[in-house]
């Protein structure tokens, strides 16, 4: 495709479009790095038991990914360590190359968000947040952290939110999208109350070892299926937030749906609305059509960008969702990451381009 | 009388089976005793509570007896108002969800006998899906073989969600038998609840289960595509009942994009998933999960990219529309003959034999 979506880099500085990348994955060199912030009791636990998720393996995935560390082959830092673990190399290969104004960190690989031991989940989440500050956001002001919380323990999660709220380096809250229960369930509401109170969006990156099959109807065989099923689970998560009344109850709460693409968004609204006609007596807490909540409180990162057979359908799709709802994300350094120069195989007007690549995120996060 | 100018084929009608007691005349002595001594009767599916407004349209509710429970109601509510030429009965009955597959098989067999005797024998316009004990592919194949000589059974009814995703190879004998007998497999909004309805666990409300079933249908199709079901059984058709079509474009786009990147994992998938979908998958017209603007609906159909996908249905007695407004506004005039009739004739080989 010859159509590029970004202005030439030699454009005058005042009109230069500097990208806000809403999904960048920093990595620890190893989980032993956690020890820098873990109390002695949990350092010992880490050495003896490690992270315990709801999956068969301790250090790899039940659906083996299509690339080592699920990353671009060229993203392994010359200094050693896994992709995403070297700030200098990330600057060279991504932040500087693409003229990134702000990059939203999403730490995934070492995490406490769905760890099974409650105290350890809490301690690891806190350590991950300290690590983001010390090794990333304080070293490069373009990078913004996310407050990772152990979502299954709402009280601990709220404490962690309060620890960081107001810190300029932390702009959102993360929890796994596939938890023990759908995230609209009331056990998680204290987290949303805190998020709304502190004006922090929920930055929900597809993730989680819930123990539930990744597809409704059972476990698929292939990564090809699992990789698509995660977007379906995000649709179910949005339905839960809306139909279980979270969006209604916390009207200022903002939901950022990360790494699910966006092709499924309009149809979720249509299906919720069509069923609401017959079933609204079950959900009297909704005061608007379900799709109205989707249109006003939800944002979606773009990667992986949809590739319709007819490019004009991509424009129509974005018309349906709203040009103010999409946030560019690269997913660096993962194998399926999007290059901002080539990801959108359509022409965009300047205002549209600026909104998706920067303006929407700046408004949402107050950057 | 007929609002459409052509006698449609209604692919999704739900006659109500009162319960196991109604099947006693169709069960052998052993199972009659088992059912009676256990007091087993109603096997109503939890996705369709009888009192829920979605389950029965207000003016189709019956003062006495079950909605959808009589041939008379079917004729006056579903067949005559639409001038329907043929109607396919798809009983939503929970027998396949039982863990005891022998019991499930006995009750499925009795249900099919009941459908034949109490419905098909009494109205020549009626056809039916075969209820099968899907958790046992071997017993499912037995039931397909038993029913196949009766050409009024035109498809195999599968739970939309069962113990394994349908594409898994343990299920392939079902597809082999279905293809051999010219029977499409139809997936209903029905679950044996072996897994939570979403990857995120159990939602709170019924409306969520129905909304999320759009994803379950996609998982099933993806499973069948990825495992190579359509490569192995090139004449097999899949009919999705009540899935809507709103999700189809993104399913095709994503499936194709990821297939380009990951096809070495599934080398037997020899064509793009979009191409496979358009050849093998058909979708009942209700519910109409589509944009309200007719022009947008036309764009959606263009994204789906096939005139052959939609099959007319009322979903009787479920509440999907009022009056006879079964056709979505914005369905292009040129598609009417296809949607109302021709697509069904091409989908169901056994119907084609009868009609022509």
C-alpha cells in the first residue's frame, strides 16, 4: 500500500504531528528484578514458588506464540535481555524513530494482576508500579505509567490506586480483562469508584488467565483462534460494564479498551440495543440505550488495525464508532505491532489523522 | 394474505415441547421407567426462560398452555400471516445438555419421533431439524442415520455451546454424517453450560448471555475453519440461528488478516476464512443486529459481501419484531427473492428436492 497516514517528518515544527502511542510494552529482564521492591517475605516466596497463574505452565503460554517472547525479531536489544527491556534501544527503535510525544506503558509479562496468592499479587503489583517509575517514566518523560492493581482484591487495588493518584507519571489504571468474574460484577466496583474519584481512566489491555475457556463454547486448539478470541472477550467485557450498570453508576469513568482492534465495536452496540428492546425489564438500572454508553464512555486503541477488503469500509467503520473514539497504539515490540506509517490503509483528512494519532489521547489523558 | 409477494421459507420456528412426560409414548420401557421414577420432566433451557419477554412475543403468548405449543398457534401466528410456504421446526429442548449421554440420546430420539408424529405428519409445509445428543458424537451419528431416510428432517441441530468447540476433531463424525446425507448443521442459542459463556466468566444477566452469544458463534466458526472442517467436508453448510450479521465483517477481516500471518499453524486452511465463510455459512434473519439507518444497513450487507448468507426467519414465538415486520428496513429489494426463498433452497438440499 502506498498510502501513508502521517505527514512528512520535515514539516514545520509547529504543525508537526507528534504521535501519542497508547500501547507500549516494557519488559523486566527477569522476574528477579521484582526483588528490588519486594519485601523480604515476598522475595523468598518469589524464589520458592514464583508467580502462579491459572494456566498449565510457569514460564510460557498454553498457546505458544508465533515468535519468541511474542516479539518482533528485530526488537531484541543488543545489550541483552528480552524485547522491551532496554530503554535506550526502545528510544532508538521506536520512540525517536516515530517521533512519539507520549507513550503509554502496559507492563504485561511480569505482573501481579492475576496472581493467585493475594498478598503476593498485591506486592508484585506495587513492585511493577515502582519499576515503571524508577526505570522508565522518571528516565524518559515521554513515557507514562499505568497503575497496575490486583483486581481480584478490590480493597488492595484501591490502596494501590490511592498510593499513585495525582502522580503526574501515572495516567490510568490497569487490571486484567479476563478476571475471575466479568469486570462489571459488583465485587470490582470499589476500584471503579476510586478510578472515577481520581479522574483516572481504566486502561484495559487484553490479558488474563481467568481459568475460563478463552472462547465461549470451549478451548480452541490454535493460537490462530486464541489470538482472535481475545478481542471477543473484550466485547463481552464491554457488555458487562454497560449492561451490569458500571457505566451508568460511574458516569465520569472512562474505559480504554486496548489491543482488541475496533471492528467489533458497532456490532456490539447494535446487538445490545436490539436485545434491550425485549429485555430491558431485566436491567432497569440502564437509563439510556446500551450503545449510548459505548459511544460516550469508551475509547479503543487501534492495533491491530482492521483491514477490510474494500478500504472505504474502514472509513465507514470509523464513522460508526466515532473519529474521537480511536487512539493510535503500536503494541511495540510485539510481533503483530502496527507501524504508524503504514497501519491505516486509507487516506485521512488532516484533522482525522491528528485526532487518532494524538489529539484523542491528549484529551482523554489530559496530556 | 402474503405480505411479501412470494411464499417464504421460514428457517427458524420453535415448537414448544412441554417436557419429558410428553415423550413417554415415544420412549421404550426402560427409559419410560427411568424418566417417570426420577420425576424428570421439564428440560427447559436457561437461555430461554419461559416468562422472559424475549422468549415469547406479547401477542403470541397463550392464555393457557405453552406459547408455541400447538400446531394451531403455529399456523395462525407464524405461517399464515407471512404466507409461508415451508417452515423448519427447530425445537429448543435441553435433552442434549444432560451429562448422561444415553439418557440424552433416548430423549433426543423421542423428541424427533414426537416432532414427526405431532407436527410433520399434520402439515405438509413443515420440516424439522434433528435434535442430537451432541456430547456423544457416536450416538449423534446413530440418530442422524436413524432419521436420514425421512426427508422432512432437513438439518442437524447442535447446541451453540457444548463441551468441546465444534471444530475439534472428536466431532468430525457428526460432520461426515451430515454432509453425506445433505444435512446442514444448525447452531442454536443453547448451551450445555460446560464452560462459562464468556472468557471472562459468568455474566450477571440474561441479556448479556444473548449479546455474548454472537461471540460464541464466532468461536465455533473459527474452530471449524481453523481445524479444517470445511477442507475435509467441502459440501458441509453451517446455519447460525439468531446470531445476527453485525459481527460478520470484523470476523472476516480479522480472520483473514490473522490467517495471512499465522497460516503456517493451520496449513490445511487453503483459502481465506472470508472465502470459506461465504461458501459455507448461512445466518437466520432474526434478530436484526444492524444499524437503524437503511443506508447503513446496505453498507453492512456490502461488507458481508454475499447475497447468499441470509435466510428468512421469524424466530417464532420469540419476540424479535411486531406485526409482520420481519424484514429489516433497508434490505434491498433485489435481495428479497434470495432472502425469502432461494437462499434456503440452495442451503437445504432436501428442501430443494421437495420444492422442485
